[in-house]
C-alpha cells in the first residue's frame, strides 16, 4: 500500500543522503520525495511517498525515527490531507492546437507562464490524479518536457506536524 | 580536542598519525593524562578500541589521519556497528577549502561510513568541536550503542577558539526509550504464566545493558531454561543448570530443540539473526514471542512479535522481577514447568556437545579450548577470530560473566580477535586475555604483535592451526562435494619464529600430550605469546544446521 510520510529533519548537509541511503540500503523504494526548509530555518521537511506492506512501512517509520538527524516522523496515510504537486509542462502550441491547450488550461485552472513561438510552458498544481489527468489530455497535443515536484501533503483541519520531539515508539501490541 | 577528551574521562586513545592530524599529535605529545597506543594499522586501532569497549563497558577511542588512514578504519567501524559497540573514531580531513577537490589524501569518510555508523559528523567550524565531541560520546554510549565518527579538517584543528565543553549533550532527534512500558511488561508476565514450555533467548543486549544479574535472578525465580546467542555468551552463567548453551547454526542440540518446541520465547536483547533462526518460516512454530529491545527497529523485523517491549533490558527485567519475586504464583509456575525442564535436560544429556578425543593421536581443537578453560579456571577474557575457532571457543569454554567473550558476531570479521585482545588487555591489565585464533584469521592483523610487544601487553594467542580456512572448507566438505577450492593454507609462516622475530614468545604443540604443558608455559610468560597448536585438519564444527534449514534439521557428529 502507498504511504505518504512527513519527516522533519535537521537542516544540515548530508541529511538527504542519510534518508535516501536508508531507503536504498534496505531495499525500500521511494516514489517521490520533496524537501524544503520550514518556518524554523534549522528544520527541513521531507515529504516521502513510498509503498510496501504493513511490515515494511513499520520498518521504514522506525528506521527513519532511528536516524539521529530526524526530528519527527508522521505517516499521513489514513489522515485526511490536502495533497498537492506542482508540474511544469512544455507543450506544442501550433495554430490548430492552441485553442485546445487554452481550453485545458482553463478547465484545470492552470497557468501559462511562458510563451515561445510554437510552445507554451504551463504551470499546474493539484493532487496526483489531477496532474495525471491533465498530462494525459495534453499528451496527444505533444508534450516536450515535464517537470514535477513530487507530492507535498498537509493534514486537514487544525492538526499540525510541528517540531515536537520524537515520540518514543512502542511498536505494535 | 585533547582537553575535551580528557574532560570526558578518556584515558587512552588507539591511533596512527599522519599529515592531517599532526596538530592533535603535537598536543598529545604534551599531554600527561591521555595515553596513546600506537598501533601498526588503523584497522587494528579500531578493533582495539572496540575490544577495550567490550571488556570495560567504556567507550573506546580511536584517532587516524585522513584518506587511507580513514578508509582503513571502515572494517573496524562496521564490525562495531553490527555488534552495537560504543566507540568514537576521530579522523583527520583535508582543509575545509580543499574538500571536494580530490586533494591529496582526501576521502569522503563521512559518506563512506554513513551506513555503518550510528551517526557521523564533519566538523566545519572550530567553535563546534567541543560540542560535537560531547555529542559523539553521548550518542555512542547511550540507547543502542554504536560507533560514531568525527571527521575534522586540518584547518579546524589548527585554529583556536575559546574552549567550552557543554555540560549536557542535547540532540533533539534522539530520545531512546529506557523504561519498558509497565502495561506491556504486565501483559508479558500474564502471557508467560499461561504457558508451559517457556524459553529465555538472550543476546548482546543483555551485556550492553548490564542486565546479567537481573537475568540470572529472573530465570531463577521462574525456573526458565536459557539460551544465548554468540553475542550473549557470558550474559548468563555458562555453568548454571538452567543454561542450555548457544542456539542457532552451531548451537547445542538442546537449545535448538528447546526453541523449536517451546510455547513461549522471551527474547531479551537479541535480534533474531538468520544464523540464529535458521529457516525463518519454521522457526519456533509453536511459540508466542515477547521481544524486549532498546531499538524499536529490531522488533518485528525478522519474526512476528506478540508482545513488543521497547526499553532497556535491565529496567524491564527489574520490573519483571518485581512482578514475580516471592509470589506464590511464581512458585507454582516453576513447579508447573518441571516436566519441561526435565525434557530440556534430557535433550542435553542425550546429545551433549562432543568430539572424539585422541589422547595419543591428532590434537582436537575442542580439547585445546577445554584445556584453556581448565587452566584459566574460566577466569580469562577470551577473544576469537572468525571461523571454526570462534565456534569452538563458544562451545567448549563456559563463560560465567559478561564481557569475557569478545567476538565479531554480526560482521564476522577475520582479524578481529587479536587487536581486540590487545584492547581488552589495555582495559584490564590484571586479566589474562587469550585470543583463540585460526591460522587464517591471525594473519589478517598479525602486525599488531609489534604493538603488543612495544607496550608489554601480555596477550596470549592460541592458534588452532589446521592448515586451512577451516570453516569455509567445512562448507566445501559438506555442500560442495569436498572440492577444497582455495582453502588450504600451507603451514606458512612458522608462527614460533615469527613471534620470536617480533620479540614475543613462541610455543608449539604437535601432539595431544603436549597441549597442556605448552598452554601452561605460554600463559606463564611475562609478555605476549603465540601458541601454535597443530590441530586435526579434518575436525568439523557440530552440530550444524545447514544455511536455510530449520533448526531441528541439525547435522550431528
Ligand atoms: C575478513 C574476512 N574475510 C573472509 C571471511 C570468510 N571466512 C569466514 S571463516 C573463514 C575461514 C577462517 O579460517 P581460519 O582463520 O584459519 O579459522 P578456522 O575456520 O580454520 O578455525 C573465512 C575465510 C571472513 N569471515 N572475514
């Protein structure tokens, strides 16, 4: 099953390789990963999308917790969340396809952020399904390049994944 | 830096100098408090720090230069990591501005050791040095212990800053759980009371946590038979009637049968390694499992656990003792499981560890280990190399106290035992320290004989010289139709002459009758000694569970 994990880490060099090394060294897979500083500049947040059975996910969460540079780990799966991804797409914009591109941009509430002869660069945000649908529809028109950020995710309502200390983990039982 | 180490109570450093650490060595030269042991190879230095830590319970310290000095430590660090041994390794690094330029003697040791350290640091600013040193010792020695590496660029060592050693280390992402959850402990005891065939399975965690006396008390209260892993040797008295010996691939018949037939496993500071479980799907098929470990990642990793308890074993055992000691229920439980204890004893009686002793024939390595036990009255610190020598040292010597059996369990590093013995001797100057070695392994760090001689560290190396990479040959014999590919070692070198060339004593036994006398002589000399014992090359380690087979499928003698 797919899981989205939110991880607060020390904002210092080498942290990314500690986390990615944990995944590669133990044969866990990363579907997407995004990192950026939080409000507190000494802390970064990583949003990791991964998949595996319950036992693997449990190991991933525990192993992440075990890293000294990791401050907090929260599995957002099963939590009501808002999920967003940003995608930048370069599509062909020939006279006969332009109207279709503009129509799709309108429907998906995307934005054209750069215009060149015969090419538009479009910016779009949404959850993964929306991004995929958008790309699907653009494909016949001719996509030249796609850049996606990977997923970021935040809990709905007032709950926050704030920088509290790591919870002692009691395993299952 | 030298001041920080001294203030942290470090009294000895094992190291090897080089360009990047000249500044530290210059300071060491002036220091009267910090002793430095000059090894002959950086791998030796790390194993010595490791042996020092295992024997004493203190954190071992090691200092090396950049590049090749640092990369030479990797095997030692990985060895300590796999066995959760607290050591701090300081490596020099090229000056900050040159990092990343492929400068002379530059190696990305922080990157290289990331997966085999508990944590590591590159110190970028002299201001951070004291704090990082404090944190490094804190991380290495607390929670589940492990090696920490601190990489220090030359310019950071060269510049001066005001010295402030923080009183406390605070690492916000690090909060080990020491106290076992009382509810979980209660559930464990409740589950235990329902059972009829319990087994305590304990490992290195019991030694690291200093929980031996609690373990003995708890097992005694309830009369539960105990087995240990290789790493757990000495955690429970080897001479106790409840002790079944080691389990797993070369475990006793009794321990493997007991674990396979029990209805409850109390796993105390052990991690269900594949050498212990055999074929995992058929491991302990009738048992519920209570697993106590300080590291949550160890729990549910290899086997499903019914009651997990995260915490320090000593604390958890204290709680368990409190719940049972002096109670009527405990007495009746002990009574109830009498038939089980009898069954266990029967297995031990019908299939003890054995070998065919030849009083006038070839020397049996098992006999040598038994003689070491007899001569030292079980009071020595035994280190081992890896292979058959390691298994025989585990099987035929009874370890009554913790920190007396030092062996590379997790990584299985040949060449560990000799430097570890030297480190242990530094920690315990009054103790007899014996490395039970193979003729292959001893050659992997044999250069450290110079260290032993230079510092008059009277370690004894007993070489079970079978002219072979015995353990590998054993697998070839059993599973590769006896094709001994690259496992025959012609008897080179002459270990007696070699010892003498280094200024140590050398002895040799070629017949069974000589063994006792030669061991006695070797143990009696003042300095280090090599005792070369030409053993029967055809001897194999039994019982043996072939890799991937269930524990009940033991090959017996
Ligand atoms: C550094 C290293 N290289 C290779 C091995 C694989 N290995 C395991 S046991 C063994 C043979 C050890 O031979 P020896 O030291 O003579 O001991 P014996 O088994 O004969 O007692 C080997 C090569 C290892 N454990 N460590």
